[in-house]
């Protein structure tokens, strides 16, 4: 499949995801699962430690750059799998 076709399919899927309200549902599910797992509290502690370890107050952009790799890598695998499964079902139902 060509890149143009892939981009078109991806664009249409994204539009349908947003218009159907499914994107908002997935975002809410992700938020709830991250809170339930303790990920959010862990990220808050990690971020506070990184900020306190600095000599001067970092900018928000600096904090985001420093904390983002940890935040992404520490999301529990079961949460990633659950979301991927729900997205896969959506794609299959939409195509």
C-alpha cells in the first residue's frame, strides 16, 4: 500500500474516532486506568524529585522534556494492551 493511501486511511480513521466520540472514551479509560494503577502518583513523585534536584526552577518545557521518557516507559503493559485491543476493535469495525 502506498504512503498516500496509508495516510488517507489513517486520516479517515482518526476523523471517525473523533466524530464517534470513541477518542474521548479511550482518553477517559486511559486516565482512569492510570489513576487506578498508581502511575499518576508515581509520576508526580518522580517529577517533584527531578524539580527539587535542580539548582534553579526549570521551565515547564524542561520538565516535560526530562519527565516524558520516564512517563511513557512506566505505563503498565496491561493498560497499553487494553487500549490497543480497544483501538484494534474500533479499526476492524470501522474498516
